[in-house]
C-alpha cells in the first residue's frame, strides 16, 4: 500500500491524483462551512437547547469536516480491491445499523424521524453510510452477476429483493430521501452494468406507480407534495418552508444581498443550515453563488464518469461502476436537494452533499470522495504501468 | 474465501449507457440552472413582494400632538404616552397559560384572543389599544413571541366637561372631532413620520429599508379662554339651568376691549375624556345655534335711531295706549307706560317706544347698522359649525318687520354675535373683532356708532338694573353694570311656540370703563319663570362679581350699591 505523500516526489512528471477534484471537494466543504455558520447564527442564538451560542453549529461543522478529512485520508489508503472484498460485509453492516436504529431506545427520534444512533458523543445516521455501502454492494453485485444480467430471475429479482428490504427499513424511520438516493444509485449501477433494457424500461415504468403509492400511503408525504404544488395557496401552513425558500431566491437576484445579510435565515426559513442551505446561499450570494454550486457538482459528476470510463479502459469494472455510482450519488442528491430548494421537487429530508450541516453526511461524503480519488489514483498508476 | 469477486472476462459495460446516464444527470442540473435564473431574475419581483409582506413593516412614528392651554398657560388638552398591544398572527406562539394571563391583564376573553390570532393573512392586529405603560410592561413580561407594543398618545382634558365645547376632543386615532381639536387639527397634530423596516421573526428590527421620516410635532395652541372665568361661568350657568329646569343654556364672556372670548359655556355638556353617549351634547350653542334675541336687540335698534334720527336720552316718546297698530298687526307693551323718555324705553323695554323710534329711520339705515355689527354673516374665528344667523335684505322689509326688529323679532343671531355687538358700547362706538385665540396687540375696531350715542346707551343700560328696570338681579356689589334683558318665544316649525321661551341677558361691567361683556341665554326654562331678568340676569351678576374681583378690576361704585326692593318683582318686559 502506498501513501500519496510518497508520490509527491513524482509531481514533476504528472500528478498522481486528481488535484482539481480534490480542490473542488475542499472548496465545497469550505463554502459549506462559511454558509452553515452564516445560516445558523440566528438559529443558534435563539435556541435554548444549544445555549444561545452563535458558533454552536460552526464549531460542530468544523469538527465534522476535520474528522471527515481525516477519515478520507485513511480511506484513500485502502485499495479499491479491498473495498470490493468488503462490499457484501459492509452492506450487511449497513443493514444491521438500519435495523438497530429502528429499535426503540437505541435509535434517536428527532422531529418524528427515527434516523440517528447515539454513539457516545456523536449521533450516527446509518442511512448516510448506507448510501456508500449500497454503491459498493451493487457495483460488486453487477460485476459478480454480469453473465446473468439479462435474466430476470437470476440477475434482477435478487437485487429487487435486497432493495425492497432496504426500502422497508428506510421507510420505517422514515427517510424517503435516502431511499430515493440509494434506489437511484442502485438502478444507475445496474443500468451501467448491462441490465436487460426491457427489464430496465419496465422498472422505469413501475417507478412512478411505486412513488405514487408511497406518497398516498403516508399523510406527511402527502402534505409535503401539496405544499410543493402551490406554496402560495397556504403560505403560512403547508407551503411555509418552500415559500420562504423561494423568497430567498428572489431576494438574492444576481449577486445576492451579501454574505451574512440574509433575512430568511432570521428564523423565517426552517432548516436554513441543513436542507435549505442553498436558499441562504441564493439569498446572500445570489445566482452567482447558486451557479458556483451547480458548476462544482457538475464537475464532480463529470469527473466521476470520466474516472469510470478510464477504469473501464483498464478493465477494472468494479472500480468503474463504483466511481460512476458515487457520481450518481453526488449528482442525484444534489439535484434533489437543489430542486427542493427551488420548488421543483417535493420536500424531502435530504441535505446538500459536502455543504449542509450534519456529521454523518459530511463523513460519508468525504469518504465517498476519497474512494473516488483512490480509484482515479489507481487508474493513473496502471496507466504508468505501476501496480494498482 | 469461497467468494471470488473478480470475473473480468465476461463483464461488458456499454459506453452508450454511461453517456446517456451522464447526459440525464447533466440535464437535471441544466434544468436547475434555468429554474435559478427564473427565480432570481424573472420572478424576483413577485418573490420580493411576498417577502416584504412577510417581514417588512411600516412603523408609524406618531407626532406629538400640540397641547391646548388657556390664556394663562393652564392646560386644557394634553397628550400623554400610552401603549397599544398588537400582534402579528403568523408569528404568535402562545401557551394556554399565557393566553389566560394575557386575557386577565387586558380584560379580554380567551375566545376573542383566539379570534384575533386566527387571521394568519394579516401581519398586524390590535389586541388592545391604549393601555397604561405599566400594564403594557406586564403584558410584555409574559414574553409571548409575536406580540408587540406600539407607542401612541392619549389625549387628556384636565378641565373636562367645563371646556368641552371649546376644546373638543379627538378620536382613537388622535384626530380632532369637535371644537378646536377639529378646527386646528392640522396645526395641532403635526406630521406623522414613518419608518420602513425589516423585522426578524421575533419582531426585532433588522434594518431600515428607507430613510426614516422624522415626525414633526404639532404646535401648541393658546386660547383666549381664561380657565378661571370659564369655571365660574360654567358653575353659575349650570345652577340657573338646574334651578329653572331649562332644556339648555349658553353663556359667553368677552374681554370688552380686545374682543377675546374669556369664557364660552354650553349646557348640556359632556366629558371629552370619555366621549360616549354624546348625542346632542356636543353643540357649541354659543356659535352654532341661532335664536331670535328679543329685547336685547332694543339697545342696538334704539342706538341706531339716536345715530340717524333726532333722539336724545331724554327725548319723550308717547307709548300710550300701550299698543300700536301697523297695518293688520299690533305691537304690545305689557303696560300702558304713557310718555317715556328714550332712557325709559330702554329701562322698561317698551316695544311701542322702540318701534316708533325705529320707524322714523330709513330701512337701509337700520339694516346697515345690523350688517355692520355682523348679524347675518359668519365671523372669522376659525371655529367649526358657525352659524351666520338671518338678516334679510332691507328691500324686502315691510314696515311691521322693521318695527318688530327693533325688539329682536324677525331677525336671528347667535349668542356670540349678540355679545360682540355690545362691544360698541364698551369702546365708544367701535365694534371689536372676536378672537378665540389669545392675541398680543389690541385689535383695530370698526366704528359703528358715534362715541356720544354709544356712551349714552351705556348709561341708559345702567338704568335697566336699577329699580324700575327689567334686570334688578343683574346688579353687582361694588361695580356699576349695564345691560339689557331679552325674552322671546321660541321659533318652532309652525311659527312662534306659545309655551317655549328663551330668556337672555347681555351686559357689560364695570359701566364706567367696561372690561367684560357677558351674554347669557337660558333655553326653555320650564318652572314657569322665563323672563331674561329672572333666569339670565342672576348668572351675569354672579359671574361678574367674582370675575371682576379675580381680574382685580377697580371698583367704581360704593359697596352698598345693590338696591333690590324686597317685594318688588322685576318689571315684566314685553315679549
């Protein structure tokens, strides 16, 4: 195993890792930290539970980022082959944690969702880790079952069974957003892995039906959808959060009202530092800020797919599918979160990857980016004729 | 390990699938890009307007309303700060116990509070207006989010119902409704300022959106009223109205030299501090009501005859046989007085005598006197609801009308017009303009009568209060006074009403050098006594006796000058 530090000596020839991708990641983390602080000051000051401490969320987010970067550094040392070997076991660990979080007394309930496990000082959100484990597991599955990918019984149904199980556990919390992301990752990897087109089309056709059933079956999801359809119909009730998010966009115009000058964050917009961080970015930094975030996410997605393509060229299929799966994760979760902020998608409990406040999310995102960087790192070594 | 993950040779990853998926994701981002532009540039006005509706507030900065004082600086109206409790329903978070306490503090039922908070579309509802600062502080100490205070001013009237008709009152929005509060509302209220701010959800002001418009405080108003004389007048008028069970009463006291109104009292009155059930009580009758003055006009008509005709105070007039026919109509005296001097006509209030004198004048001569005295036209006193009275053009006068006008019939005036007309007798024939505001310099008068005529009439009017006159009860200890009584049937919708009278008295004091002029009117006394000398003259006497001493006016008569024969009734004047 080779540490990246050792390769800094080779910088003269060609970079041994994707420096640009690393910078994009760090810029997003840094922007997130600044905006989490800006968005959370008023919330923290008004909250007795956090001791009216204006830097409460800033300090925690900074710690999360430090821990996340350290975890990423460790992750980077792990060869992709190692992840492939561990994939089924990590997936089982993820399932175990998802079961654990549902056990009353073990899982912690916040705002009616049982999503957190209390581990000494930190609260772990298993669904965030599950996104990573699912990407690894499905990538490994697709590679293992490559010959049976045309078969419904042998290739497709086992995966459907697994997904139904994961979906069942996640919706018990409930965490519809995480399930949507995991489903998107899984379907994308199966698609890339060569699943039969007819099966895939059938799956896509079934998806709207499934989503409809899920929405109608749960009153809280129904409320959110109604609020999303026309936030101005009931702007102080169902449409409250979204209407405030939209106002934030409108106030931001092209260049924003200036860092720190958001009015929406002054307790009008709920979840300003987590799910609705982008609305605060839009208000304070304007469309320029929004465009920056969109651009950086596009960069990550494009690079992930590029890294996947290079891995294919090296006949490293697991790495290829995993890289693209991670890209889908960042892209889809970003699109959903931003779409929710802009009122084109119904409200879900999904954060903006790498930016929003949240320990498990930051940790999982950092690890994911490290895995992506590692895949690229190994690609480059193989191209130079070095062992992965 | 039984499980072998590496199976390179059979894996195929079609690159078109990768490209299609990537394009789908990028299309997603492109859609968001377009949506962002829409929200942040095309749709921004709508969104910003919605935002303003949520958290921008225009705060009214109330100007301090000017105070109203009497001529000596005594307060008649003053604004003091109070708080109004209001709420922004969408921001209100209230617990059940807080609601109970809020209701107890403000005396509102929980149901009503719920109703006020239910209207989520509105950002501003009053919970209770105008509570004391103490109570407001208690309400705020409940710490209910979304409940706020607004500084307002409440008007207080220290003199209450005594000055109600002059000062008037304001409504809950600090806008003048009556009296000077209405007449000078613009001057008193100043200009309210405003401040447009953004507030955070807890109601704290975050920033100003525009420049603050600073309120301009209103100006103070100094009235000509002397609060002490106003009180006196009120007390005595109230006593008379009560004693004779009159429907109403009015009195006005003028500074004889400057024409300033020192007191203006009306009954019934009301409490301007709490103006409820004030229907019919807010009329400032002195100014707004016209009446046929009766014989109080005789002194003026006779002066006109002396001015234009060949009459002296001792010119004899034949009044026998106590009545006189003019065409189909007859003018009566109460008795056959026989031959009276001009002074006697005034003292006995002889209608026949006065009519004979006036009929010797040209119509336009009498009209011109009345017109110059201001009958039939409004005064320039800046007060609402002023009546002009009625003086018909002389071309339409018939002889009988010219005759009856000599004793105040067929002409209608306000009490203030009548009082002002008497300033000619205090100023050697000059009429003084009336002012309800304190004035610095003595005003310029308008010569109506020659000094000789005015002084002669003043002397003759002193006879009226002496034995043999109609107003013995107008006498004032220590001072010589003069005046003229008036008693008239009220004018109803179908002509004169038989049993309804107006008793009046207009006088000046001290007669040697008049300082005060007072006109009193008692409307519809119901105890059977209604002569001006009986119901109105005592009010004059009581007010003058205290007011002259209060103003330290030197006495011009020995202290024992009051001569009221015990058994002698007042001379009944002709009506």
